[in-house]
């Protein structure tokens, strides 16, 4: 099978503990009260159905969200040629699109329209290496980096900008611990096509396809979906269902507040995204990209991924690089603390890319 990506014109962790991302700041909304459509009188219900249809009338069946990707030097330096970086990012977007295949009203897909190499957008700090305590490494301060991105790059040349750093995102707190490095991305809710904050941020080990598991969640926020269990009312005539305040401990949908992982969106997330998209102007649905081209990949990245190479990039301080599966399509990179002893240390878990056995 071939994955096709078009177009590709070129330009020269959490508030609730263990979440692999964090929202930087919530915007105020007009109405947070639930609206129980099931108890509306029949006349009101008919009116509601008509207004709902009117609210969705201008939306296309397919919403192609144009994506501008900005990568820092800690990420792009690993790629020998620009073409390799382009292919990597294009395939990443194609894999993200697979997570959005079951969205409807409209169906949401993403187009990689431009790529920008940008040095030094990450605000950094040194700390001990959480995977190798005898050495230090450089981290990207999640909060200050995202504030900087909002200020300098908040107005996207596309519908949304994805800023990718090759550093580990972390909170620069005193008494730095493993938990402070659990933040893996940040986004503003409703950022798509926003004039001031159409940008989100993720970390990624270059060539690992790790952000394939982060981007659907962050893009979900940018498309108006809060965490499962929370309600935002973007459109009075398209309220979320009443049970959206409930969170299952077993479903693990993409917008789960602490453990996303089943690669699907809950119905509540889909409804939030539909309601948000209904508020966008028609100009947001118009493709701004003029050039069309395609790239083909004959196999999913997990088929030929080199996990040892991934471990070397992710953990440069290790003495050696061995990997072991931890279950749930995840693996760890491990190393002996000394080549004279058998005691080992392991870094954070990494996700296996699509297609891996």
C-alpha cells in the first residue's frame, strides 16, 4: 500500500499529573451551562434542529486544515538532506490523518503546506538527565518556550503552525524530578485559523515518529476539543451531549485527560470539533496553497525503523544503547551504568511507530 500526501510546497505533560501534554491557557467562553436537548418541548426541538442545520450549512464535507511545520536545530540537524526531513514530516502528517479518518460533519484531514527551519525558538535550561543521572542535558522550558512561540509566531501562515523541538520539554521547577519532564506538548483550545494563537508545540525524537502519538491530541485542542470529561460550548445550537462530563477509565480516547492511547476520538470530542468548526469563517475552508505535488511511501515506518538508532538520538549520554519492549506498543532504551557492571538504567518510554511488530 502507498501513502499519498499532497500538497507539499516548500519554504526556504500536564495539569492533571501524568498527561503527555498541557493546555497553556483557556480562553473564556460565553456559556458553560449544559443544555439538555432531550427535555426540550417539541416546538423548541424542531426549531433547534432547523438552527442546527443552518449552523452547519456553510461547512464543507471535507475540512482540509493547512499545516505549517517549524522545526528547530535540535530536530532538523539529524537529517542529512532536506528531502529526508520533508519525507519524515509528510509521512508524520499522513499517519496523523489516519487518526482523523472517522471524523465526520466535516471529515478532518491535514495538509502539510510548508516547512521552516528556525533556530533557537526553544527557551532552554540545563538539568540532570532523567535517563542518566550522572550527566546533564539541555531541556526546553515548556511554559516559557510556548509563551515565546505565541508572541513571535502566533499568527500562522497556514491554518495552524506546528512547532517541533528535538529537545525534551520540561517544567523548569526547583527540585527537578522525572515528573517535570512529562509535558510533551502545548496548545491553545480553538487555535486553528485564530489570528493570534494559531500555533501548537510538541517534542519529537528525530526519525522516531514519536509525535504521531502527540499531534492528534494537540491538534484536537486546536480544533476545539477539550479533554474528555470537560465541556466547551462553541455554538449554542450545537451543544455537546450531557454525558460528555463523564470520563471512562478504560476507553483511553485521544483526548483522555491523562492516558490517551486508543488512537480514536470519543463522540464528545468529535461533537466539540464540529461545533468549533461551525464558528469558523468560510475563508478558513479555502485552500491557500497554490502548488500541488505528491510523495509516495511504500511501507509504514515501523517496518524498517531502527530502534537502536532512535535510542542513540534520544539518549546521547548512555554508554550503550539497548531497547526492550514494555508492552502497549511502547519500548524503553536502556544502558548499563558501567561497562564493568550489569546494573542498568532506562529512559522514558517511547512509542513504536505504525507498522512495527
